C-alpha cells in the first residue's frame, strides 16, 4: 500500500460535485491505504476540513455553490490551512487555469481524465514532503529538549582557546577522551578553514570587545578523532570571572537535521521517479535564466519533449515498464545536454529542457540528438521496445521573452511534430526534422 511506509495513516479530503467521481477517487485511495473524507462542493469542503484534521485535499476546480479555487483559498486562510497539501483537479490544462490554481494556494494540479499513476505519484510526493517536514520540526523539538537537559556537548575554553573542561557528550561526539581534549586548543576539533579563523576571532574580541557570534547559533563543520567531518550547531556564551574570561560552547550534531532538510529540498524540487527537476524548479530556473539572458544579451532555447507511445507501453507492458521507460528516457535526454543545461519532467511523459547561453544551431543539434536517442531500442522488463519523441523548440528572444510565452511556443512546436506523424522535431520558427519510425 502507498500509505504503509508513512508514520501514520494519512487522511485525504476528496472534493467533487460528481458523486461517481467522488466514489471512484475514494475507492482508488482506499486501496492505497488512505482514510478518505468526501465533500460535494467547496462550501462543504471548507466545513469538513475545519471539523477534522486532513493531510491532503484533492479539490475539483469547477463546482457549483463554491468552486474549487475559492474553497482552496478559504482553506488556506483558515486554521491549519498553511500545513495541508492541496492538489487541484481540473478538466482544463490552459495556462490561465493552472495559474489560477496556484494563485488560490494549490501546490499541484492534475488534469481530467485522471491519469491514475500520475495522481498516485503526486499524492505520494506531497505526503512524503509533508511528513518529512513534520519529522524536521519534531527533530528540532527533540534536540531542544536534549539541550535543556544538558545532554548536548559542552566545551569550556579560556581566552587562549585552550579547552579547560568538556562533558561526556563531547567525548562521545568527537571520539576523544576527556584527558585527550583538556589542555589542547579547541582548534583540534575544527577542520580548515575554521581552524585558521578561530584564534584570530578570539584575539579580535579581546582587543575590541566586539563579538559577532556570542549568543548566536551558528552552523559550522567539526572534525572527529577519526578524521570524519560533520555539521554542528554551535552557541557560544561568555563567562566573566574575577581574574579571567572563559567561553562556553554548546554543540549539537545536526547531521540528521541537515539530511532531513536536504530530503525536503529534494522532494520539493526534483521528480521522485526520474531524478530530474520538477515543474517548480523548472519554472524557477527558467525565470532566472531568462533574466541572465536579458542582462547579458545571450540566447536561450527551450525544448518541449513528449514521448510517443508511452500509453501503449503502459497498457501493453505494464506500469513497471512505463516507469522504466521514463527513467531510461530521462537518462538519454540528460546524456545529450551540456554542463549547465537543465532537464525537467513536467509530469506524465512530458519533459522540458532549458539551454542557456546557446546559439541557434547548437540548440538544434542538441534537439536532434535527443530525437535520435529516443529512437533507439529500449529494454523494458526484459523486452525490446521502440518509441519515439515529438519535440518542439522555441528561442529567446526571437520567439518570446517571457516564461509562459516561451513555454507555449515550445509546446505549440511540439504539437506540430505530433501532427506531422511523431518522431519529429519542429522549431516554433524555422526548419523541422522528421525521422522514419521504427515501430
């Protein structure tokens, strides 16, 4: 079951004015192990969301009484609305509908007719990201409790940087005995470049009385006796004695927190199946690259890639083969790119490629390489299979200068390839390439 790997059984609110659609989605979700609440319109959805904790909302966009956009915005404004994941389900796939869904507070959208495997993957990604965030928050709370009970590492040093006392948590953290640390400079526990900065920081404070780090939690890198480095959070306080000055450092190993943060970042920016950038990272990167291209007067190309026969592979060889095809296709697309190019999976079998700082002919050559790569034999679940690709290419600034306009141009060029019989590459303005199909 999809919900079996999570720490608790997720509760999902399904909102659709069609009773048959609600029941169909409910049955699909319950088979995956989720608890399901149903609502027939946006008004009822807001009411039920406030009555019970929900981890995720599947919201139909077009409904009577209160539509999905208004309901989504209302949920976001209410109690716990900032914490829930919302996926909008719409029968429209135009830019205006997509932008309206995101503006209302939806994190993702799925188009009708619903592609069940796509919906399943997006639900998993949303819930995994949500639970990972909860784990980070709970982890931080646990570490605060440890800190308050003095279980964190504590090291006391003098104004010369010499360790005068350490607790047992510090012994466990660094792998040294108390006898090996006391009397040594605290730089023993620091790798470069922190080691070189340490003594000068103390000297500067003693000379000027100005400290940039006292009482402020800072993230650094420490080094164990065995030479292994690891991230720590360090808070330094000053202890003024009658005849001298001491500094107390409270250290916390934040390896798990960093790993959890990296996990959340990955889930928020990368496609779980292929490892490519997702729609969110794609748009952020394209916005940045267009700004760079405008300021430096450089060219940029955007490729829209749609796999031909993906549905046939799924229907005839199974979803496992479909997943293998998506991963293999992603690898082939990546193999054609230069350093600094970005490939992204928008969803389903649709991919985009951003080619910054590129000449028109270079972009055409890369697009043709991708087309040829997708034309080669695939091994899926032990069987030989052939597909092809339909590619569209648009150029900045010749075809468009804005993110959505450039994407629309590439999309239209891709559909020209579809209409031409597939296994083709069309430029929004310019020549095209059509290859003979192998299937």
